């Protein structure tokens, strides 16, 4: 399956002025095209061909700080409108060729002007212009083109990036369900009716601990100097860098974990993922400003975004279900009590299980059975012990899934970059 998706990215405030200038260039080219075509039509009764116009523009825009392809695209924008006029004219005598000029115009970046880098995308503005960079979080795949468009509501330029996502993997119509329990100790625990998988949180928690330690050290120093002083600014920069670096490390773990999770769904033909909705997960949190608690919320949010996005790609549904009491209720008999120690042991019915798996089992039960209290006979047998998933820098999942552009797209572009240098 191939999927064209458009992602909208903000352009950094520092780059807005440059964006405006580039958009102005596109506007000048578009307007020049309009006036040239009209003049020639009025005086000589000919319609200048697109290729001739493109040659003219090459000279006209020689000193523009824009990419040649973007300049040509501005001409194409006009000829597209002109073509629809030619079509319309056949049935409508009153049709007029496009005549409006624009001070500013959308700027098209073609494939050749776009380079995917590690955590950013580079948009070339030709040999003379400075390239624009967009920070991206977690999409891969082939970027087909992009368009820089002014958002009047936000009063700023944004980059609309069109990505072609190839997927030959689709989960066939399947009733199989897998629950996802998000937590602080283990970021993800899943249960699919047979197997429980616990994604190890050691790495994530050590990143978080390190960050908190460094952060309080920096903030302590900052509190002792005058706000906005040189030293304060320097510390503030260090603080921002620390937050950015931790975020990158955490995102790397999350990317690999969610790819592994989706790979499992593909292998096991799971049609629906049910996520236990922790209160506040769906709120957008500006991470870094708050405490440890919100760092975890930030992680949950990233996790659910990544799961949703990757699941859609392979045709897996994602649903949310209220997770209240799922960690305290006995999956077998519905008795509620707070477990202590590593194992969950129900005093009513004797059900025993690894404590960390109970939440996922209950989310699964709540979704498939409809209620936590109702007895479920499928739980009367002995559940398989949880399996651990541990982060390694080269964590692999399904071989098929690894062939998807989620992973390869990334490294391909990165190595092409290096080769060009
Ligand atoms: Zn019980």
C-alpha cells in the first residue's frame, strides 16, 4: 500500500523573514508570468508556451535566492490555471484566462530540493540562497514534494510536506485484539489473549533521572544569577540543549519500541490495538517546563502518537478505553484490591500473575468482555508468563516490517547525504 500523506510543520520564527522573502520571489515570478502571457496574447494573439516561459523566467529570476525548481514551479502554477481556462473556454464563452497577480505566492519545493537528514529536513534555496531546515520528529518515507504556505490564522509560514509511504504489509481483517498498558516503570505492557510482553523501562528511566539531576543543577545555578544576564543566558542555553538531547534519546527508544510493537501486530495478525487511556494523555504538554510527572506524560503522548501513526500504516485500528481500576482488579473474578510485591495474588479466587501484566490483561478484558467485574472463563487456565522486550540500539522486529520505509528511508537518505559531502 502506498499512501500520500501531508504533514504540516511550523517554520522557525527566526526563519519567517526568509520565508517571506522566498514567497515574495515566487509571487514576482508568478506575476511576471501572468503579465508576459497576457501581453503576448493581446499584442500578437499567441499563447506563449510553458517551456518558453520557463526559459524567460530562468533569466528573470537569475539573482533570486530561490531554488531553480521552485522558480519553475511558480510558472507551472500559472500554466495549470491557464490549462483549466482552455478547457472551460470550450463550453463557456465568458471564461477568462487567469489574470490576477499576487505579491506573495506559495513556494513549491520539488523532490530534488529536499534532503532528509537525521532529525531535520533541508529545503534548498539554490546555490545562492540559504537553505531552510525543518525539525521533524518521527516520520520516515519518501518526501515527494513540499509547499510553503502562509497561514493567515497563525500569521506565519508553514511547510506542507507530502510523503509517499509505501507499505506492502497490511493486517488482514482480523478480530484479534491487543491491549496496551502504558506506565512509568514499564513504558508499555501488551496482552493479546495469550501473551504478555513487557517493554523494559530501564533506559528511559535512566534518561529521565539523568535529566532531572542535571536540570535541577542548572536551575539551581540560574536562580543565583540575574535573570537575562549573560551567565543566565548561557545556562539557559545549556538547559535547552539538555532537554533537546534527552528528548532525542527518549524518542529513539520510543521509535524502536513502537516499531517492535507494530511488527508484533503484523506477525500475529492483530487487527485492533486498545490503549488504556490515562487521564491527561491526550493533552498536549510542553515538556521540559514541568516536573517528572509531565515528562512521563510527554512520553505517553509520544508513544500513543507513534502507535496511532504506525498502526494506520499497516491497517491496524487503534482505540482507547478508560483504564480506571485495571491495575487493581483481579482479571479472573473481578475482586478489587491493591497488590503489593511483585506478584498479583487474588485472595478471593487464588488467581496469580506477574503484577506488571495485570493492567494489560484487564484492559484486554474490559474491551473484549465489556466489563472488569464480569467473570471471564478464558482466564481460568494459567496465563503464560510475561516476556520482556529490552531496548538495544539495533532492536529488530519482524523481518517484513523492517523492510518498510519507516526504518530504511531514514538511513538511505542519511548515507546519501554523507556521500555527497
Ligand atoms: Zn480473583
